[in-house]
């Protein structure tokens, strides 16, 4: 009987423990996109006219492209990756690295041009990235990247255009 009581107390204790492995500081300090006002705002119809179907799906509907499908994945040229919707500079080529995930990955954003939200779409908290100018969904940032930041900005290639250096 005593074993059952102790076992019951332990079960309740474990069930009430709050896991924090997915609660990264980055995700705790973000606002939701609906609270933000963006410099460039357009109607859904206006975005549909300007973007390809895949760009619209990614940037405006927070979709995800298939891994390995982006032409930018293996791009090794020097230049700047910009938002496909509004051309805001987002990432520099020197911060790009091969993450093995199937999406273009960067260890650092261009400060002030990428904004963050909390995303629970797959059942746990992640840090979503979007363009700070137009609000277009880019991808997610994770804390398993290389030095010097330790971050991996995992970005949909369809959300980006590449502008080579001159």
C-alpha cells in the first residue's frame, strides 16, 4: 500500500514538472506578428499579384518549402540575400553555412531587418522569423548553429532573392 502511495505521489510530481527544453530565451521575448505594424502592408490580392504561388505560400501563409528544393541552397557566391516580397536585405553571404537541413542557413541576420515571433504550429514553442519591413514569413531560428553566434537561421529559399556583390 505504501509503495502505491509513493508511486502515485511520484507520478503526480513528474506530471506537474514543467519541461523547459523548448523554452529558449529567444522565444520568450518575442511579440506576435498580429501586434506589429509593418512599413510595407498590402492586401492579400496585392501580394498574390506580385508573388509567385510558392513565394505567396511561404511569405504570406507561413508555409515551408520541401527540403533541398531551393536553388539558393548551394549558392556560394558573394552577395546579399533579400526578402523576395520587399527586397529588404536580410542575410549576408559570409554568414551562410551548410547545415545539412535542406534549407539555406545563416548564423547571423542583418540586425534590425529580421523580426521574431513565437510559433506553436508543430506542438511546441519555436522562434519564427519574418521580414521586419513587410512581415513575410522566412523560417525559424534555432540555437544549434556554429560560432560565433551559435544560431541557425533556417530559411525558406523561396522567401529570398539573391543580389550578387559587384
